[in-house]
C-alpha cells in the first residue's frame, strides 16, 4: 500500500519566519573595518557566504574597509570618505595588531623603562581612539559590532623572528574591547581566546603548527574559517540548513520537517519519491579550509542539511536528486538521517559553490580597489604635488618607497598595482556591484526531485 501526503505551504512559511535573528536584518549594508587582516577579507566573505546561502532573502552587502598597516588613528582619518561613503547600517571593527607597535617587542623580554613606557603609551592611545571611533559611529545611529583582535603567534617554532610579548599586548586590547562592548551593550566577537586555545592545542602535537601564517601575524584559510565560525556562533547562527523528514506518519512528518516545502511525496516499502524546496543552501567548504574541521565543529553546529526517510524495509538504497546519484545508504542510515551538506554532488551544493565562486571573484576585484586606498591614504602620497599624472606619481612614490623607511618590498608592489588599477577604478566599482547582485540572485533555492530506491 502506498501512502501519499503533501505539506501545506503555510507550514513552510511559518518555519522560514521563525528562523533565529542574527546580527543583520534584510538589506543591510555592512562595513568591515580594520587593518590587513580585514583587508584580506577571507573570514568575512565566509560570513557573507553563510548569510547569503542560509538566509537567501536577507540580500546583504558587505564592504571591505580594511587597509594594510592601519592603526586606530587611520580609521578616524578615513572615516568619512572610505567608510561612511558606503552608507552602512552596521560596522564591524577589528583593530589592534599594529597599534601595539610590534617593533617594541623582541626575542627576549626587557626591563628597559623607556621601552615599557612606549608600550604602555601605545595601548593607552589604542583605547582612547577605539572608544572615540565607536562613539563616532553611534552618533550616526550606525550599529557597531566589535571584534577582539586575532592572535600574534609567539609560541610556534618558525623561521620568522619572534616578537615575544605582542600576543600578551593583544590580550590587553581584547580585554578592553570586551569592556567596551559591555559598556555600550554591543555584540563582541572573541577571536583572541579561541585562536589562542586552538593554536596551543595544535602545537602540542607539532611545535611548528600555527593557525597564523609564517609571518606570525596573518591567518591562513584555516584561521579565517575559525574566525568565521566564531563570528557565526556569537550571533547564534542556526545549525540546520533544513530538515527533510519523509515518513509514513503524516502528522510526524509535518512536525519535524523544517525550512523546507515537501510536495508530491510518496513512500512505499521499497521506494520513496518526493519534491523539496529548501529555504536555504548548504555552506560549501573548500580544500584549503578542510583542516579547520578537525579544530572546530563547524559542520555539526552550523551546516546540517538533514535528510531522514523512515519506513523503508531493510536493505541498501540509492539516493538520486534530479537523477544524479548522490550515494548509497542503508535503510538504517536513512532512518537516522544523512547530512546532505557533506555531499558535494548535490545540486544544492553545486549551486552554493557558484555563489562562493562569485564571492571569490568579488573579493579579488575589491582587493584591487583596496590597493588604490592603500596608496592614496599613505602620508607621503598625500604630499605628492601632482596626483593626477600617473607618470609623475610613479617617479615620486618610487623615490619615496626607496628610502629606509620603506624596506618592505610590499610597498613597491602595491605602487606597481596602483598604476595598473587606477585607470580602471570606476570599472572595478561597477564590476563589484554587479558581482554583489549576481550572488544575491544565485542563492535563491529551487525545487528538486528526490528518488530513493533499492
């Protein structure tokens, strides 16, 4: 005997509206503000990817307002024409890595009074400026989300000389961020604690292991996914992409399925067929991030796309979505539930990967625009007597970047890129806007047909 049932659209609508409220509301414009770790943009592109795929109707726009080398004073200096110009509804701030003045720390501890005094002054200025920045945004009725600084790795055995004490200084900054968040009742994301904990855990097995790159400052893809995880957990992001429950008991199925609309469902002892429109897409994790899954329960806590089929007789079954073989499972596995978010061949996962690809392209386009800001907010560039003639700029800034003050070859590389990208500035802006809209369109869920048979 074949039993058929249909879920009411009303149930699906109620489930979508009942999803947890996170930091952001529909249509928000969010500026991520900070230094090179923010400018890198990987961690918050993961946050954006999660929000777009989990909440397709949110239609968020994130803006990169990070510049390499920045300290709190730099944020104040570029507040109007680099941050507020985006008309943000929310700003997310992480700063401190450069404010502590890493050059004041070395491979050995010191008792030098002048050095200790300069360290204290640096942190005092950081506290003063950060409080000022927060108040400037609040005066404009912009929601502020604080982030504690990521760690400086002073414990890994690496070729890079160690500035011992920098991470302790960052902990002082993190504690101040905590106090500031509590004072103003602001959300605060604690990167410092989780990264310090996981970093030491990794180094127990391998003293050279690090969540941070070889320079001890900038996290790699694994570190950035840890940061995204911590942000999402802090805002209480939901665990489930969806719960698809197919059973012979009509009432139980209706009470357990979540964030999905199931129609045309039929189940018999040896076969189940049904169509599903999920309210979300899974979060696609790529190879460079996989190592993070051994450190954080990202999948179990944030990326469960549950499929349960109850009532099939004992045996092994093939699951197909849109005719594509997804895998073979026992009736016991199907009864307990399968996490489809782990299956890279589902049409939902492939759709989410297209969104990720667009966001990655957006990240690269915006990175070119941030190169322009890196040069144009440089104090020596501001003194350039002719900023409109790129040939003049090239000679002038090359001379500047050849001085002892600029020993890092990164400056000349950015100047080279500036000369390439400046004539394309408007084109880059238009491309970024198109990519943002493209990502929002790509996340819209569609109906899929499932077949489960021996």
